[in-house]
C-alpha cells in the first residue's frame, strides 16, 4: 500500500507540473458493464457466465494539436469475486501522434475502436473483458476511402518463469462506391523461457490467420438503417517448430448485418477446415459453423451505448446459445488554454 501511495503522489506531482506547460488538458472516464451467459455444452466447448464492470479513468495532455500524452488506469471487478487482484488493475500510459491522416500509438493503450473490425475467427470477443489494452505500438493511416494499420501487442515478457509471447497484426479497408475490400492478418509468436534447459519445454509456436473479404454496403438503397453483405476466404497457419511443419487449414466466411432503428440481426457462416487460431473463437475449430445474432440497442445517447444480443451457435450435430448485455459509456471533457 505504501508503494501505491508513493506512485499516486508522484503521478499527481508530475501531472501538476506538466499541466503548467500543456496547452490542452482533458479527461475521460470509460465505463463498461457486461453480462455474458454462454451455454456451450452441446458443442463440447466451455460454458461460463462472465459478469462484471470495468471503469477506466484517463487524463490527456498536449502541447499542440499533434502530440498527446495519456495516463490512467483500468479497473475490472467481476461480480461475486472477493477483493481485487493485481491482474484486475491495468495501467494505461501512452503517447499518441495525430497529423494528416496518420495516427500512431506507443505504450499501453485501449484496444477499443482500434481492433473492433477483426473477425472473431482471428480475435475472440472475450479479449474485451480480460485484455482491454494493447501493450506495444500501433500505426494507422486513414483517408477518405482507405485505411491501413499495423500493430504489435506484447502479451508476455520472457523470464525464467514466463514464455515470450507477442502478436503482430495488419488490417485495412478500401472502399469503392458501395463496394469494399477488407483484409485482416494476425501472427502470434510463442517462444520459450529465458535460460531454459527443460527438455520437455514446449517448442516455439507460430500461429495466426489471414481473412480477405469483399463486401457491399447497401444501406443507401434500402429502407433499413444499415445493410452490409460480405464474404471471402480465411486461411490459418500453425507451426510447432521441430514437431510439425506449417498446417494451413482454410475455408469460406460470409457475413450479413442488417439494422433498423434499435433492432439488428447478424449472421456469420463459416465452411471449410477447422481453424486452430490461438486467440480466435473456438467455434471455428469445427468444419462448419453458423452464428445467428438477434439484437436490440435500448439505450443510445451521446457517449452511452447499450446492447442486448441473443446468439445461436450452429455446429455439426449441436445448437448452443448465448445471452449478452453490454453497456458502455464514455464521459469526458477537454480544456483548452488561450494561445
């Protein structure tokens, strides 16, 4: 506790000193409440209920309109848990550069709004509950009809006890009228422990996947608020060095999303070989998978967004279900000094 108090005092002392020089000073509080009940027993996957709240206060300082420094913390509490562990408190400290379409991050920064477009086959949706921050770097360039980004997320630092693990990703989208092309790529590297001499240690593993999609945004031509249809191919790659060479399962994946006012329906279909992607949704290990989502967005106001989703998961010989409610709220303010 003494260490925490000293760190807190040092943080606010630094904040006061920097605030004297900063032209802009802002704050933001992000709230995320979630209740996710997963009934996956029929397909042989892990059934669980994930319920909790996350709050992430953050301050940001800038000397101009290009360079920004952010600092804060991310607190998670799961309903029914006793006390707070170190794993439930995540620091948020990062530098952000913004100019002429370029957006660069380095540090420990929120993954929200940066990796949302990745298919669940590559990055599962549980990451938003338990790993809210990327620890590494991300660069993005966005134009009127094009964006591209590359990032690296260090998930484990190599020690005598822990393995070295990091993930690299590339994604982007090009829009041409109502049509678009999107790509998403991940590669996870899992290496051994430092100074390890254990002959039974798992060898180095390289694992990831690539998804390429073509789509149509038909929203301007229908009475619905949104209608998007896309489809394409996905290929996974997995290698355990010295044990087996590259395994390359592949398949087809298609999506339909429709929304009218506060009601939406989404369907994702996968058909092909089972995909063993380390951070991907485990339903895609089946050679056929269909996910049907029926949803309602009861609260939508400025920084407030809520969503209830009833999902059905179809795999060969099994139908599972999932009920999910999430509420997200961003509350913040920016103070600008006279120049």
